[in-house]
C-alpha cells in the first residue's frame, strides 16, 4: 500500500496525470485507505493493517517515523484552508480524528478515538473528546 502511494507521489511530482489517480483508486478499493498522491508522507511511516479505514487530506504533512492506527482521519474543517501537520515519531491511536489547522508536535502519543482540534506540544500525551493533554513525557 505504502509502496504504491510512493510511486503515485513520484508520478504526481513529474506531472503524470493518469497513473497517480489509478493507483489512488487501487489503494482505495484493495486497502480501504484514502491517501492522495499529493500528501507528504515521511520515511518509516507505518499504517496499521495496511491502512485499513484511514482517511488523509491531500495537503496533510506527516513526519518521519509516525505510526497511524486503523480508522484514523486526518483532515481539514469546513471553510478553513489549512490542514494538520504531524510531527516526527508520533503515535496516533486507532479511531483518532485530527481536524483543522493544527500542528502536532514531535514524539506525541494520541489516544484511541481522541478528537484533536487544538495544537499539541512536543512529547505530550493526549486523550479524550475533545483531546486534552494528560501529561508531558520525560525527555530524559
């Protein structure tokens, strides 16, 4: 799934119109993931169960080493152009929703089914609806 996405992303950067869209639909049908070719995905990103149920906005930026659980939505909110930016080595629990023009810091843990609508600082652990910071991890 991720290899197909990377191929679609490469073809999209070279402005080849048909094949990125075809690969998008193959990923959508076979893996049940919405991952447009224009999304910026870092190195060593892991999508749980090959991306099952994941929906990602085309302008989202995902940093290196991020782990994304199943049924996660990362996208915008109506009438707001900006979308989330996910920092490196973040863990996003299954069913989480990350919405709006927010920045998720580095080494953040987002709990299962959390709804994140505000910025999250580095090393934070957030849970709940709406997501609240329950602690800041030790950096040592």
